[in-house]
């Protein structure tokens, strides 16, 4: 019977752990993807709401999770995660804005820290319950008494935790609605999204989307959002018309890259001559691979919109990944000229410049990568390419410094120390780069000693 008692406790602890994923989804199971166009679309949607919440839109980092399920969450401070599955399933940009306003409510409300504290309390209570239950069973010489005590107490603990979570959700709803009103945005999108979630209550837990399981929806929450919408002066406010084309393009692009190729071609048949239809098919044929048909489609789109940075980027990507690095430079350069503050586009251009094997382009690649890292220090490919570019330019001390930076970010402290030593030996003593290498070395040594 002792084994059964332990099983009951572990089940409750597992439930608590799963609930905690609403605020702290961490681990290798999260597969992040990057795309300049999709990220910029989401930022355009969110910027007014973020400002209403008191944030510079650049303060909050947005991450795309390559996962077909409908989910979004915040974790680790000002970090917001959105599943590609959510982006592909919504049918109105207002729904995405509503979700992001709600998630911002969690950040502003400090719910992440409170949830962590609540989880620790729940674990302690569950552990105490197991011990007391086991002692009671021994005293009564009845194993079923211990099981009854543990089951009943843990249900109360779990119920308390759920209630607390629902309170946080209601608080985030209220904050999100306030932010949308302050931004002059209708909360209809959030109301529509809430109705979608409410319909999932009829499904078994295993078939519900993660957003439903980690953001418990109650009828009172749905009614609260709908009542707010009915009385909001912005209930009929319209979003900019371009937001809808942006959504169609984003869904087409995600489908083109993520869904099976045949499914993409069925969803966007040849008869679909819309911008998003041709965009999706161009990506599908590029993946197939059928480069001539892919280039024909993207060239057709560029003939209509020569100054579209993302059509230029896609053409460059198609050419580069099919062995035409030299030809890929021009469309990538055009994309960077059109969106000069995109780190991802600059890294893409620099990679093509490096792989073109033209020594005259190496310094330009270094300049693009330096600027890219300043704009976006989440893309570790930038550091890898910087090391390659500096090496080809004969700046071996700087190449080692980039590898030291990369190693320390990845927690490879032994490698970080080795590369930092190499960097210091190849750099001018006392220079900013030499000092940075020295700092990395000291940090790596300190962390090794702690381990």
C-alpha cells in the first residue's frame, strides 16, 4: 500500500507541475523558430497594446514556438511565447492582439513570481500530507486510511491552486481589456478567442489545446469579457486594413514552411492567384524542390511588389540554398535596404556574402553581422558567422572572441576559457576586445569553480 500512497502524491505533484507551465514552460521540448516577417507582423499588432501597458515594444521579447497546438504564454520576465499553431488557426488579427494583451496582463500583474511561490507552497503541502497520511495509516493499522487522507487533502490543495490560477486569469483579462481600450482597439478579438476556448470544455482533457489547460476558462470569464465589449466605446473600432493582408500572408508563409507540401498545394491551389496563395505555393515548390516553379512564382510577386522586403528575402533564400550564393546577394541586399533594422535579414545577407567566397565581401559581412548582433542578440548564428568572417579576414583574435562569447552563452565554460585565452593572445592588450575576452575568461573560471 505504501507504493500506492507514493503514486497518489506523485500524481498530484505532476498535476501541479503541469499547471505551472502556464507561467514557466521551459525545457528542450520548446522548438523556437525565427522569421523576420512573422516577427515584425506580430510586433506591429502588439505595439499599441504594449505601449498602453507602459512598455517600449522593444522591451518585450517575442518568441515563435514551432508547435501546431493553440498556445501562448509568458516566462522569465519580459518574454512572450506564441505557438505557430495559434497564429495559423486564428481568423482575425484582433484575436492575436487580444491574446497578447491578456499575456501582457500576466507580466504587469507579476503573476509569474506569484505562481512560482504558489507552486512551492503546494509542493510543501502535498509532501506534508503524504507524511501525515502515512503516519495515520500506520497508527490505525489500515493502509486505506492513509490513501483516503492523502486523496482528500491533495484534492483540496489542487482545488486551491486551480482557484488561484483562475483568479490570475481573470486579473489578466481585466488588464488586457484595459490596455486594448487605452490603445483604442476593440476587444472583440479577445471575446471571440474566449468563445473558441469555452467550446473546448466539451472535449476530454487529452484533446484540449494547451492554452485551455494552462489558462482555465470559466463561464464567468467569458461573460466578463463580453460585458466589457458591449459597453466599450471601442467595440466597433476597426483595425488597419493592412493588418488583414498581413495575417493572410503570415498564415500562408507558416503553412508553406511547416505543413506537408501536398497539404499546402491543396489549401492554396493553382486557381488561387491571390498574393498569399502564390506566396504559399512558391514556398511549397521551393521545399519540393522545384526551383524553376518556385522562382517563377516569386518573380511574379516581385514584379508586382519590387519593394517588398520579404519577397526579396525569399528569393535570396531560394537561390542561396540551391547553390547560387552569388545571385542571392542582390535580393538580400534589397531586403536589408528596405528593412535596415532587421537583424535576421542582415545575418542572412552576411551568410550569403561569406559563402560567395568573394574576399572583397568579407568586411561587408563583418559590418552586417556586427550591426545584426547589436539589433538582435538572440540569434547565435550571428556569432558563429562572425567567427568565420573574422577568421577569413585574418583577424584570428576577434574570431576567437566570438567563439568565446558563443561558448559562455551556451554554458560551455571550459570552451569559453580556452577561446578567451586564444583571443587575449591575439588582441592588443588593454583594448576593448581584449578586456571583453578577459571578462569572459574570469566569468568562465568562476562558473567552473561553482560547478
